[in-house]
C-alpha cells in the first residue's frame, strides 16, 4: 500500500514536471473570471428573483446583481450555454440550481467565502476522491457590478467593476474615463487657464491619462488580457519644455526634435468589449510590478461555445448635441470666435462562436471617427481647414480545450491617427499616429491534488504565457523643407516691400507690421517605438490554510527613435531689410548660388535637423513568491518580488506584506507595508546622441548672395542615465472593512526619483535627487439595494466614496532641472522652480473629492439607468496671476493665493431594450455627460473662449 502511494506521488510529480516542460515549449494560459459582488455574508433566505432564459453568462450576472452572491467559474465553462428561468419567491441557492438545470454544471464551495461552478464530471471525480460537495452555501454579497476587494482579505486596495459599471461610468468611448470616480485617482487640473476647447482636443480619442495614488501619469501598469500595454520609451520630451506636448491651434511654431502624440499606453481599449476592470491603488500583490502609481487590468469578452453570436453598436456626438459656454475671465468673446463644429461617430462589432467541439473564436472591431474644422489665417485664404481622427481596434482570439489544458491564442491591433493642419501655414500638416500589434499564446493546466515534500497541494494551476508586441508612435509631416517667406516688410510704420512671388499668400491691408508667409512640412517621418517579448509562468493553488502563488517572467525590449530624412528650415529676408541696400535704392539681389535665392528675397538662415536612428535594448527578469494564509481570526499575506534589468544593472527586492484581523463577522482591520519599483525606462537611452540642429547663415555682399557658412560643428544631445538607482515607493496602509463600508489610510514615500541637471545647454544628466510623498484618507461604500416600495428597481446598486489626498513632488518631470534659472515662480516673495513648487501647479492634486453612483434596472431589466456624480470640495490653492517680476535678474511668474470653488459634475446614462425575441434584441442607449453644464474652475483664452459643458451621446446596439 505504501509503495502504491509512493508510486502515485511519483507519477503526479512526473506529470507536474512534464507539463511544465510542455508549457515551456508551447506557452499559454486561461482566465478564470469571477462575477464578484461584494464582501458581506448573506443568508440563503427566500426573496423575489426574476431572471428570464438567456445566455448563461448573462443570467449569472443578473443572478449576482439580484442576490448579491459571489459566483466564480471558468469562462469556457459557461460561455455559449443557455440558462433556465427563475421567477417568483425563492432562495438564491434554488435559483442558481434552476439557472443551471440541464447544463451539466454543478455548484461547490472552494473556500469560506467563495462558490464555484464546475462541470459535473469534475464533481464525480471529486466525490470519488473523497471530497465533499456542499449543498448549503453562504457567499459574499454587496454591490452587483462593483466589488470592494476580492476573495483575498489582503486586497483592501482593489476595486473590481463589471462591464455594466464600466459602461455607465465612462464619459465616451474611452475605457479609461471610468476611472474618474474612483478614490485615489486624479485627472483634473483646476489651474488650467487654457481650458477652451480647440480642434485637436476634440479629435483626440485616445485614453484619458490619470494619476493613481500620487504617481505620475506614466507610472501606472496597464494590463489587457494579460498583456502589458505600457510605453517604456518615455512620453515626456526635453525639447522645448514650454510646449504642452500636444499640437495646438495656438502654436505658430513647432519643434522638429520632439515626437508629438506620445501616450503612456500602447493599446487604446474601447469600452464595448470590456468584461471587467480591476483597479489596484494600494496593497498590490507581489505578482504586480513595474509601477509607482497603480495597476489597471482589463479583461475582455471570451469566445462563446454554444452557438454563433454577434453584436453591433453605434454612438454619435456632435456640436449640435453639446452646450457651449464662454469661459473667458471677463465672459466676453472679443475675437468673435465661432463655436467649433465637430462630430464623433463610434461603431463596434463582435462575432463569436464555436468552430469545433473544443475550439471557439471571437473577432471584434471598433472604430471611432472624429471630425472638425477651423478657419485659416486671413493671408492663406478663406477656406476652412478640415481635420479628422480615426481610432481603430481589432481583436481576434481562439480558445482550445485540450488534454493539456486550455489554450488561448490572441491578437490585438490598435491603429490610431489624428490630422493636424496649421492655420498659420499654407499647408503644414502633422499627422500623429499610433500603431500597435500585440499577441499572446497562453495555456492553463490544472493538476490533480498531490503532495510535494510532504506538503499537500490542491487546486494547482500552471499558467504559461508568451507575448509579443510592437508599437510605434509616428509623426508624418509631409515635406522635409519649410520656408518662412517674407510677405511684407515695414520701415517706420510704412510698408516698403510686398512680395510678387507668392500668389497663394494674401496681403492683409489692415496690417501695419511685417508679415511672414510660411509653407512646407514638418518632416516626412519621425517616430518612437518599442518591440517587447516576454515568457512567463505562474503557479497558484491551495496549501495549508490558504493559497500560494509563485512565478517568473523573462522579457526583452528593443526601443527605437528616428527621423527618416534631414529636415531643413529656411527663413527669408528682402533687400529692404538691409539699410545699405535700402539707402542705395537697391531692391533686388544677384544670386551667386543655386540654394534658395531669388531676386526679391533670399534665405539668410538655414537650420538643418539631421536624420538619425537610435536604438537601445534591455533584458529583464522578475520573479515573485506569495502566501495567503488564514488562521482563525488572522489573515496574513507575505510576499516578495525580485526585478532585474541589464540597463541599470540593479537587483530590486520589493517586500509585500498585508495582515488582517477579523475579531467579529463583518468587521476587520488590516495593515500593510509594500514597496513598488518603477518600470525600466529607456526614455533617456533612445534620446542620447540625437543630433542637435545646425544653423547656417549668410549675408549679402552688396546685393550679391553667396553660399551658406557655419561656424559650428555637429553637436548632439547627451542624456546620461548610467549608474542610477531604480526609483521606488514605500507604502504604508491601514484599513477597516465593515462589510459594505471600507475605510482606508495610505501613506506613500517616493525615493531615488529621477531628476536632472544640465551641465551644458546640450546635455542632461539624470540623477536620483528627487523625492515625493502621497497621503490619503478614503471612505467607500457599495451595496445592492433591496427591492421595496421606496425602490421600484428590480436590481439597484449604490456606491459612494470620499477621498482626501495630499501630494508633494520635488520634480514633476525627470527632464526638469531643479537648479534651472529659467521658468521660475515667485510666491510670497520666494523663488521656486516650477517642478519644485509644492502646491497645485497642474499636478492633478485636488484635496477633497467625493463620488456617488446609483444604477438600477426596471421592467424585467429592459430599462437600465445609471447616475454618477463627482464633487470637488472648495479649497484654498494658488494660481498664476499673469504678472511677472524680476528677482536677482531672473524673470519670475507671480503666483498668488486663490480660492477654488466647489465643483459638481453629474453624468446620466441609460439604455432601453425596445425589441427582444429569444436571445436577439435591439437596445437604444444614451449618455449625458455633465448634466448640469458645470464649467469648473478652469478659464479660457480669447483665442479659444468656448468650453464644452453638457454633452449628449446617442446610440443603439443589437444582439444576434
């Protein structure tokens, strides 16, 4: 008998090792999804439950909303199956059995507070092994669609939202906008004095950038179906730091050394396909790394396995559906600027179904088109300039159930472009584009229960995955030459020169100053990109009094930054500019050169930006180990994470620890300490040795023009990032869980943060001289409301939160020199750098904010309504006065105290199913953003005086 047990253990160990080797050769993984709804036990008592027959996945979501129970299941198990019908007074357990009747799926309890759905044959095998399948179950409950935490008591900083909540909370097609109402998420800037809407802002349909728990907008970790979608090549530019980084109609000059349109994410996730979103702002598991802000993990829809299914949806917004408001400080529009015309159209399609007994596929496509126009400067004609953007998302996934587990093969593509044509040039265009291809092969293998070294292990799952991605941010600007012609020239207020060469450039007869007419482009192609490949394995299961998790990842990233061809900028002068020629009555030139010289004017300067192609590589490795154990009233989750890369050569060790005490039911106290290291960043490496532009000059000898000369040699930008420590953040948390309530305090201390010094005008040396801190108090509430006379909704959810936060940073950008003597701020007689100014200087830091959300369904869930509100309490801050002063010979912007008003914004969303036959239906959708037309504290300039207030989106969706 002993020999047989030893033989069985050996076989299981051999299978474990063989499967690991197979996964190393083939890779892959599956997702296990939980329709989690809360954190407070409820009894299995009868209640009114009404769920019509429908796809089982949808029925289970309705079940969790109406009962508050937590149901966990593998996506492939329920996908494509139909449900039974539940109607009338019944207990949740009986209702769940009715939904699963005839499906071949059984119910079992996997832990003290979780239930799972498994195939019936799994139950039979478990019974044969002596495992008890429990009849009566008590599971977690709270808010259908919003879960404060997970099945782990340590996840006190985690919030999970289902697809309904994500859809209701988003302000547009951008999935990130649902983050706006969550605690410890900042996205607003009360100090903005350029809040007026302009064409490029309208066209921009990329995800909203957010700060989480005090981190910078590029310090979060975004994950899409297990694929990292973060930009590791840097989104900030050191060139022309006064520029906002995005193209604007206000600009009359553009920097040829920078890449416009950089974004912290490489894939732009549409709302339509999101199944759930998990946000972690504190107490992150050791499996998550490479961030100092937060983690946002999107899960998309899984393939259906029962039959062919399809969905289609459309949404529309235009200038006729928005309320424009004048937001200048004096409320006037002196330039008589018209309200911008625009439209946004969004379409999404999804097709899914089985192609064999064990293989199912899903294909999805989403596109958002935007259009607007603007008037050209008078001298360039009367035609309107039309601009557009297109944001496309493609996805194809195949799932295969095999004897070696569940395999998933997935490909994702983002194709984004946005037109820009300057109104201050003849035809200068800069198209910003993002093109990303990402894919993965994933496998999940579930082992039978076994013992390892005398330690019994159960429910062990090995997830193996290989990913590949390639992303490029492009600036496509047409011509590689730009010419700044002189159209008119004035002497002593008298126009003495008027061009006869430029028939496309009109003379402004009302002008009393010299005029330039510009034509050309911004270079045929500039770009910044990255290629990334990873291999990872994650092993998880049950051990002792809880669970364990261990894993590793190996990664290789190649980054690139380039300009495809030399770019040249010419500036011209007429003969009337030169006193000697003017006094002699000579009004033309004699050209002794073939380069940009004409009788009436010639190019006196030439700036040459040389082509370049800079590449940098990095190898990375990480591993982690974590236990989650419960000893009666004590839960403890210790973990540790190791990260290494060969760029800086640092081995970073990040401890994670959360302990939770539960003295009585529905009351627990937790405390945590965690360290988070920043992601490896190649921003400096790919900007090092980028050639600086060379300026050539020439002057006429008499009226004879010769060739250009230059007294300088080629110089290069120097970005030294060697021998640095990896920036990190230490986090301390305290939390109290009261079932439907969650109270939290968080303190973060950031050390060894990147800052820079500038030993010369052409070099930047990165240092670890910056630091920061973040403190917050948060109270959150989420609960599914009971059906009653005062609440006619069949299912409804109330969620609310209030957050106080204080953020301090010594350098908001690692391209900012703390010793810089330019761009200084004067406040109360003291001199500060803009980066070091410890106040609200556009760092998305609003002290006290509250959020409220209420959703409900009516008329057999045909009507769904959702209301969300965000309230910023009034506070005392500082703002730019618009005045300047000289301190020790250095110009300073004067900042002064300012009282910021309270701001309330309310959004309303709804849908109504107008037709339904079996599993087919047509639904009308609407969304009102900023219902009460709130302007906020931002102001607008006279050149762009309009601010968009109330906005209406209209749409429809169909299921087949």
